[in-house]
C-alpha cells in the first residue's frame, strides 16, 4: 500500500533536510543537537544516563537532566545559572521556571529544608480517567523514611520496628 503524502506526478521521493516536529525522528534529532551543543559548552555525558550532563570547573559543578524538551538544572554556585542560561540562549529559545513540576513530579521545598516529591496531579488524573475520583481514599501501609543527606535514612519514632531500634542503639554505642 502506498503511503499518503506529497505527490508531484513522478516516482521521486523527497528527503527532508531538517527534522519536522511530530515525526518519529524529530526527538532523536533534537537530542543529538542539544547534546552536541552541551558537549561544546564543556559538559560530559553521564555514563549512567545519556540524558544527564555534568560540567565541572574550578570546583564548581553544574548538572543538567534532559527529557525531550524539559530540563532540570542543579548547580553549586547560583551565579553560574545566569551565565549558563546566556550560553543556551545564544543557540536556543528557552523558558525558565521554578523547579516545582518536572515530568509529572510535583516538587515542593518546605521552609524547614525538606524536599517533598509527589504525583498528586497524575494520581487525580488517573482516578478521573477511570471514574474513581469520588471513591473513598484508603491509607496504604508504607514505611515512611527521611533522608538525612549523610547517606542514612531516618525512620520516624512511631514507625520504628524493634530491629530498627536495636540497630540504632548499637550504632550510637559504636560512635
């Protein structure tokens, strides 16, 4: 079966010189273009994730995670932000927003320094899609933990098991 498309009465095929938004190859072309530009700017691609770019210089680190046309940026020096954004704006038209929503994750920074990540909007959307938005919520038994930033997780006192309490006491004695 012949594909529909542009016909000029000949048996010739047109080859696109650029990617067209919406085509399967458009995402690959975009990723290749931005990736090449970031490498020119001194970034290295992470071995663990090809969408994670890292640039280190003078003891300062800048990390960028890309997913199609969304990016999340973190850096050690806030002054690097404007410099990096200027470098990107030379080549691309970009928009910047606060990092409170990324890839369906809602990210909230509390005043006491905690970081809360949830997917409330996605859960609500799924419930509405399957006509469960009026259902009564039921709690799910999940062990809640907090990350201390020192490589250890802290379990709230009311949720600790006996084994966890013994382990914590043992660690305190060793210190």
